[in-house]
């Protein structure tokens, strides 16, 4: 569960970081931050006195800036109203350009810093130079210049109060670059068509993101604990519904179509912005309006320059229709543009969730069982192993078996040298005709047990034990804190019997040799066999006695563990043929439980327990119910059947849900991948068709009358 929460937290934090970066990046290119400057701009917060002076100016001179519907403006928006209480003031260095747009009755002056339109109070115009240091504050309409070359509107408002009706002429010293004057006639203002609306509406990023989030929530709901699972599934359903509404434009409110201004004028080419941005030069303007054309219209615009033509455009100068042929409405009607951004996002999101499902191991089994259940499964009950050898089993079938078999546990090779195997854990049942095996016997274990008993008897004697030593001497030795070995030769003989080879038990042999004056182990063994050490006693300090005892235990336990492993392998090696039932969860398949904890037993006790349980392990009654997850046939002809416990209703629901989600993700990734490729191809074909049509219109002797 902690892993789910960590993954979910990482995803949420990543999305928040991405959203923050996009927000600040967008804000960086908005308002006063987008004003170009010849020097590095600086920023500060607005002072209270400046805030009051600016608001007073906006209230006094706002009527002068009210738009007139009889003339076209660059930003057809609400007039300047207020500035924010904690607005940011930026200081820039640049020139100011002014355009004059007029008709028979009205004059309209527009001011620009590079390509950004600003509002310039008339009080500051006399102080303009070729290059100006200006302070600009953002409003809800246009950026407002509040200071020019250290002359602030706050000071001038106190010195030069004017009435609302005062009309100010432009002072001569102002260094303002004036644009040309053109006659523009506004025909009407209409709403954009559905085709024009489709071109600029959202590409469905929000709906695609919500759909990917619903997939992710479904994945966490299928793997989380039941308490969180229901809430996550509810969240996934809500996200899915919201994504469908966004993707298919199922709006609860009517669409808001923008205003389109239909005018007649002569567009001209200007080199106005060439000194600032070579990529924008040359620009085409209509009066003070900088026209924005679709990129694929570039080869055809010059045909209709300096001519009085009809132009349909948005308030920001984006052209929708020009002249007789160029028309985005007709392009979208006959050659609709296929947006594929949302499909790309859905495909990537589906693949990411799909990878999570494949990497996360508990999902593999539900997918395997879910696919088999969708194709159909059977319930099988057997009472003899021969039935399982002949029945046509398949993964996903429910198996119920009852009989008597042999306990089996698949060995887990922890290291390359040692097999960590416990014969007391019956996670597998071998089912076949078995002959009774004898109780495990081992002379090595008997010798090791005899050596352990001998060292225990001599170092820790009971009162009833007969000792080959004077009782008074023994009492004095014990009082002095010493230990005595009263039958040292017996220890030597039993050690030699346990370790007959020269390279066996080198540490123990060296320790026993060092306790005598003999320098050779073989000589020591020879004297012990001849009875020369019959009455030899060895006195040891307590520490030396404990060390010798631990060394003998380690040596004997090593041999006993080896014998336990050998006997276990013999019990765990079924004969050829038959059926081997194994739990893939490692759970015991029988109710037999050992009376003691085998991990806490000494190797000698484990050997005795194995002898006691050998008959039970060979003939264990069992009753198994489970779902088949794997079928195979080994080299001995034994049919291996891997079983998983029967799932409850909740688990079964998760298995089916995982399978359905997997299929949905596969289908979503394939479908959206196909749509992305197909729409890119169609858009390229669309552009070729549009260019071919325009070429025929402007270059052919007889231009086509219709698009098709």
C-alpha cells in the first residue's frame, strides 16, 4: 500500500510541477513581462501613492479611451478600468511608435513599444525621446506607461489637472514615430462560423488528460486496499465522465463565438519591426492594425496588396478571410483540419499505465486468469491421479482433488552450493502409486550423536554417572573453576570415526592434538586404539572447555545437516509418472502442521523429527481446491499442475477488472496511435490540396469557381 501512495504522490507532484512551469511560462510572456527592452528590465512593487494617482488618472480620462464602433482598433476589448492593488511595475528602455487611424469624423491614436500596444498618457508625450526609460504597469486592458525619462504621471497629475472634455494636441518635441494614414471602412461585425470556431478551439488536451488520469485511478483502484479501492474507482468514473464531455464537446453551456470584423481597406507592407525582429519583417498592416496571416497564405498575400479588398479578422488582427479566394472558413469546410494532440496524449497515457500493469507482478496472474475466464473454463473433480493424467486440463479451470499422496516441496536454491529445503512444509503433493520407504537411517548421524553425548557427559556430568576419577579430586578441580575430561581416548576414537579422512575436521583434530604432548593426530589415534590413553585425564579451564564443546557441536551439526538434506531429497524425489500438485503461493496443501518450530530445532532434533514424520510425509491425506495457473510435463513423465487458491468475490472482481482495463488500454493505445498517424497524413494531404487550389486561383488563366 505504501508503494501505491508513493507512486501516486510522485505523479501528483510531477503534474503540479508541470502545471506550475506552464503557468509561470505563460505568465512570463503575458502583460508587462512581454514588453521588449534594449536593456535588462527591472521590476518593483507599486507604491500606495502611485496606485492612487494611477487610479485617479484612469477614472478621469477613461471616457476619452472609449471605443467607437465606427472604427477598427487593434484590441477590441473593454477600456482601461483599474490596476491591481499589488501590481508590478517594470522599467524598460525602448522607443515608442505611434499610428494614426482616422475616418471622416474620428481620429484614433495607437502607441506601441516594439510589437506591444501600450496606453500613453498625453501628459508624458512631450518628454519622449528616441530612446526612453519608461515605467510600465499592467491593467486589465493595455499596459500603462506611468513614467518617461524620470517624469512621472503622479507628479504631472498634481501640476496639470484637466477636465474630461479637454482635447490635447501632440506637442512638437515628442520623439514619436508616426505611421501612415489610411482610410478603412467597417462594413459589419459578425460572429465567427462553426468552421472558424473549430480552428482555434481547444485540441482536447483537458479531456485527454482526464481520460489518462481515469486510467491511472483504475489501476490504483485494482491494486489498493478495499477501503481506498471504492473511492478510487468512484474518482475514476467521475474523471471518465468528465473526459467524455470534454472530448466530444458535450457542452452544458452554448458555445461563445468571437466577434469577426468585416472591413474594407488597403493592406500595406511595412518594414516597421524589421530592426527588432527579423523573423517578422516585413509585416502587413491595415492602418494601425498589424495583420496576422496563416503561414500557408504567405505565397499569395502579395497579389492583393495596396488594393481595396474585403478582410474578415478578429480583434487581435488575425485574418480569417481576405479578398476573393483566401478563406479559412472554406478551407475548414472542404478540407477540415484533423487535430491529433489529444490522441497523442491518450496513446502515451495508455502505454504508461499499460507498462505499470505489466511491471507490477501481482497483475500478471489476474491477467492470465481473466483472459482464460473470458474464453470459458471448467470445474473438475477427481479422486484418483489417473484421471488427472488423461483429462484435457487448461489454465483457468477449477480443480478439486481428494486422495492420499506424498508431501513434496519444491527446493529453493538460495546459493549455488546449498539447497535450502524443509521436508516439513508440504506446499506440494505428489500423487501416484507409492511403495512404503523405510525410516531414514544414517550411521554418520549415529556417530555424531554419540560424540555429542560423550562430550556432554564428560563436561557436564550427572551425579549418577560413573567417573574414572577420584571423587575428592573431581570436587577440588571443580572448586578451582576447572573442567576435567576423564575419558579423553573415547573422544579421540569417536572423532576419528566421524572424520576418517585426513582432511576432515582439521580444526577439531588440531584442538584435540594440542591438548596432549603428542604432535601428530595419527599417533594420538594409534595410542588411543592401543589403550595407552585409557586412564588419561585432561584438565581444562572453563573457557577452553566451552570452546572445545562448541567446536565439537559445529563439526557434528555439519555432518547431521548433510544427512538431513540427503534424507529429505530422497523423500522429496518422487518416482516417474503420476501427478505433482504445487501451490504457486507456497502455502501448505494439507492441514498437517508440525508440533515444533523446525527453524528453532538443532540439526539432531530435526533428524529425529524427520524419522518420526517420514511415514506421514509419504502417505498424507489431502483435499485440494484451486485454480490451475500452469501446466507442464517434466522429463520423468510427471504432470505438474500449479494451483492458486480459489478467489473470493472481491478478488474475482479485481481479476476481471484488471483484464478489462488491460484490453481497454491495448485498444486505446492502438486506436489513438492509428489516428495520430492517419491524421498527420491527412493534414499533409490537406495542405497540398489547399496550396494547389490557391495556385490555380492566382496563377491560372481561368481560376476555379468553387473549391470542389
